[in-house]
């Protein structure tokens, strides 16, 4: 089974001009590293246009586009973005096209309804994860919305964004009620416990070590560390060593590594007591450089680096597990 365990869909805000600026901020580091915009100051409008940036910002990706860009994949996990205010704008997953038939104007507070509607277009292909923000309307409202997303809308898990929404993943008043409800519902929790190049994101809240309290308190809760904790990858991997129900997915990280560095990372997991069965393939699609086909090719050809490095190849069965079977097992997909 081939599964993208981390993808996004639809738009991030109802205001198209804001999504352009949001996309520019997120892509600035990439375009600077490629030499397409100045490294020492913000680009001018002309420099942005010359860089090849499409002005699409966070593009409107619907179910058809997601399937089109994932040829050969059996399933993809689509993740909601819960509402928050950023620079005076209410952002979160919205369908600005109205194509999914969710009633009313685009509203991030209906993020879980939009994801459920995406799943409804092809339930055998899309796996929907809802999202809630306990700092938005308080933990009680977030718990109620999480229960509605799972029991009412049929979503399979929840994605949390602590560092973007300025709350700590180990906050006992804000966060622990969500984990308790997720445990009661029997769903996995994916957490963006990693870095971000967004200026407003609070980096100190991204450390994977903050999840240790969760693993000690909620022993049976399945926790997926998004992006393998980049830049704190070793810290994230050690949590996978310590906690039986912790997992890591490769999105974003896999795009930043050369194929050789990816091979070396995977090669040292098991000697560090991290079973490769705990690692999932993900892309962070549709972000820049996150082409599902290219990233899958990078993973499945890592053993071509083995002879040059004089190291044994990684068993093909383990690579296939990373490509989808591992996350399928955690989600109960046969």
C-alpha cells in the first residue's frame, strides 16, 4: 500500500490577497536558497515576479487536483488546519470555490466539515484528519468539536498545530483534555512538533521533547510526530524509542535531505532502537518542493547509495512499509 501520510487540501483563508502574502512568506527561504530572490532584504514586487513565484500563495487544491498529483498512490491523508488569527486574518481550511457543497461563505471554523466533504468525494482514497485549536474558543469547545469531527463527521484522526497557535503541547489545561478525548475516541493525534520558517510561529513551542509528558500520561494514545521533528530530528527519534505508541512521519524533512542523507538517516534508526516500522512517508503537499512522485522516488531508491557508502542496503520490505504499510497498520487499514 502506498500512502501519503501528510498532505493538505483546499485554501487557507478566504482572502486571496492574504493567501498570496502567506505563500510568499513560506516560500521566501526556498527562493533565497535557490538564488532567485535577494538574501539580504525582502524582494520587490518585480523580483518576486522574476523569481517564478506564481502569486498563487496557498493554492486551491481540490480532490481532483490531489488525486492528479498523487499518481500510483492508494490513499492520502488530508489534514485540516484549525482556525486562528494571524495578522488580523482568521485563517484555517476553507473551500473558496464552494465546489464541495458546504453551506455558507468560506469559514475556517468549518474546517472539519470541509475535510469531511473531501473524504466524501472518495472515501476509499481520502483519509481525513480534523483539527481543533484549544486556544481559539477554549479547551471545552475544542473537545466538543473534536468529538463532532470524529463521531459526527467520521474523520479518522486529529492534527494539532501548537507552535503556530501559540500554545504548548504539554499544557495540562489547554492540551491534555484533547488527548484525553482522542484516547477515548481511539484516534491517532498528529502534532506539528517541529520547526517552522513562518515568522509568527513560536519556535520554542516546537521542541519534540514537549511531547514526553503526553507519552507518560497517555500510555495508549497513538502520537504521530509530524516532519520527524525537524530540526530536532534526533530528539523526535528518541521519543519513538521511548514511547511504544509514538511514530514519526517524513514530510518536509524528506524534501530537505539529499538521497544520501535520507539513506543514512534511515540506516541509523534501528541501531538507535527505532524500528523502521515507526516511520511513515509523507510529503506536506502541495507546498513548494513537495512533489509526491519525486519524494517517493527518493525514498524507494535510497539503496543506490549503499555501495558508495560501503553499507548494507535497507530491506525493500522495510522501505515498502515506510511508503504506506506502517501508517496503514496504525490507522487500522487493511
